[in-house]
């Protein structure tokens, strides 16, 4: 019998802000909606990596802001398959 250790999630010091990038519109929109439903600030979506990089650059320059976007230049990139 395999037992998994219980997982816990510590509250974040500041809200997590993400930009969702995926080439499949239904998956991209569903993921963005699910993240937002769980309190994550989704500042936008992109259909591919190049578009995501453009959007991140715009956000870093403060040209566009989603609701609650910090605009403080702190960004992390996560690549997925």
C-alpha cells in the first residue's frame, strides 16, 4: 500500500501573478480561468512563446496592466510542453 505524505500550501507573502501561454485556446482559457478562480492574478494570455515574451516585456514596461498587476519588473518564466 503506497501512502503519500499530506501536502500543505503555505500562504504567499504577495499574490502570485502569471501570464498563461499555450497554443491551444481552450486549454489556455480554461487554465487562466481556473488559476483566477483560485486567487492567482492572471495578467494575460498568449498563444505561443514569442507572444508571451512580447506581453511580458509590455508588462515590465508598464504599458499594460491586468487587475492587480504589480508592474514592479519582477517576472519568472516557466516553460511547459
